């Protein structure tokens, strides 16, 4: 009993340990919950940025998931022959949504626009090993690609 009442074991001193213990636990849970590919793309996302949405050769896709609040903006810059030269994104959402955006922009670069629209959310989800509860994140990426291509096609039709 005496040891428990010593200054060293008082609750106020124990509380100081909680934040660091919480950080360790959070890291452990994150590493167990997310696949390495998700963690890599979340910690070092590729192609974060914005392009001029008014440019004739830029298509912008803005999509969201009302259920969880994720919002994804994906933009593509396309050459005259229809090849995607650049792809960038900005995503407000969880690690899986950010990773899905990052993967999508990596994959579409160098593709023709019609080829890019054939990327399926299941391919992104499989690459990232997303659990079923996070499949909507990969669906956002697929939808954002299609929306960006559609935006570009509408601009080209209006210009013609």
C-alpha cells in the first residue's frame, strides 16, 4: 500500500504517461489496420496539387461521399492527342481516400483518356488491400477519373 501512495504512483503523474501511450497505441492500430501500400501513399502522397480548371486541356472531377464526408478533386492535363500528361489531386478524407487518389493519379499518367476511364475501383482497392468498409474510397477515385474526363470532353465539344 505504501508504494501505491508514493508520489511516483499518484494519478496526476500517471496521466502524463497517457498521451505517449496513446500515440504508441494509435501507431500500432494504424499499422495493423492499413496495408503498407495505403500507409505509403498516405504518408507520402504523389501528385498533390491543382491545375487551372479553366484551361482548355484540363479536366476536373469533383466527387464526394455523403456517408463519410470524403471529398476528392482529381484533375488531368491532356495533350492534343488525348494522352494524360499530368494528374493531380486534392482530397479531404481518410487515409484510404488519400491513398486511392494518389494511386489513381499515378496510374492515369501516360494513358489515353478513354483508357483511363476503364480503371475500376476494384483494381485500386486490390492494389491497396482496402477492407470492404473502405471500398467507397476507391469508388471515389474511379468516379473522379471519369468526371475529369467528362469535364474535358465537354470543354472540347464546346470549343469545337
